C-alpha cells in the first residue's frame, strides 16, 4: 500500500452521489469533521457489499482509505436509511433539499458535528414526526442559517431597538427584523411577519435542538413564516437549489408570497 495512504473510520451521511465510469460512484459525505469526497469503486454493481451505504441520505459508519485529497470507501455499514421518508415523494424531495443545503454550507476539515446532527434530526422529523412538511422545512432552514454563520437578528427591531416591532418585517438581505416603518429607510426585500410568525422565528433560533420542531402554526402566520425562512436562506447563501425547485414543483397550490420592496 502507498506509504501516504491512511485508514479513516468515521460516521457520515451521503449528501450527493455522482455516477462515474461504468460501476463507480463519487460520494459527497458529511462527517463530524467536515465534508469529504469519497470514491466508491464498484458501488453500482449488484453484488457490491456496501451498495446500501452509497445512496443519498444513507447514514452509518464508513471505513475509508485516504490517498492525498481523495478518500476511497472500503466498508460501509448503514445505521439509518430513512425508509419512511423514501415512501413519500414530497418528504424525499425535502430530504434531498436539506442535504443540498448542508453541502452548500460545509467545508472539508471544518467541524460539522452540529450540522450533521441538525441534518439527521431534520430527516427524522420528515420521516417520523406528524408535522406539516412546510413547518419542518422552515424550521430546518432557520436553524441552518444560525448554525452556519447567518443567524438572523430576531430579538427586536434592528433599527430602532423596539422589543416588539410595530408591524414586523424581515429584511432577508440584512437578516434583520424591523418595524415596517423602519424598513422604509433601508434597501432590499422585506417580507411581512406577525406576532406568531416572529415568535416561531425566535423559537427556531434560540431553542434547544431537541425542541426545534415543538411548535405549531397555521394560516397566514404559517405562510409568512415559510416565505421568510426560505427567502432568508436563498438571500444569505446567494444561490438557488435544484432540489428546492423540484420540491416546489410538487406543491399544488403553492403558498402565496407577500412582500414589500424599496
């Protein structure tokens, strides 16, 4: 074996799989120690011993050989495949969106333990909790922003400091809650909130991770919360997501969007 090669054993979840050559895959894997690119030789053969561990959203223990900047999958023992999620097309589309979000904010060699736990909890919520999918999606988006350095400022009006903003709005570019009147002096897209949707945002930023999905919204408050959360992610990460577009194509009817521009 190459003297520079070393064996690595780690927990990880497959964020993305790419077919290469005739029987191989390149996997993007999120581990507690960051994002890795892993070559899985023979993963597309029917008798491959670790084929289950090479599908998107498979989580488990991986034995890897590192050569230079590349990792090669030697063994894979899946612990969670989220079978319940795979039986629901909309839930699966959201799971893939969650994975794409995590891929966008993670780096190799950067501590990702909290991000990995957040993804696993989000997938569990999609597969097992009796929560509306839009609620899980929005809560996941807000907490992901907070974990990845884009935590929105939701304590009060970011302009005048009022603890309970008058007719609150969220400026998704600055990531700041404002009074509607204060937002008129700024720039960017400001989306309307209400008392309940603002409280939901605050809950998702501040609560313990195990209580992230322990709330309920409906009606206009839910629509505003969902719209603000998604817009915040897109504005802060400055990119679009193919998996999100696919999920939204499954929505009939789509949630309405209210907005105020300046």
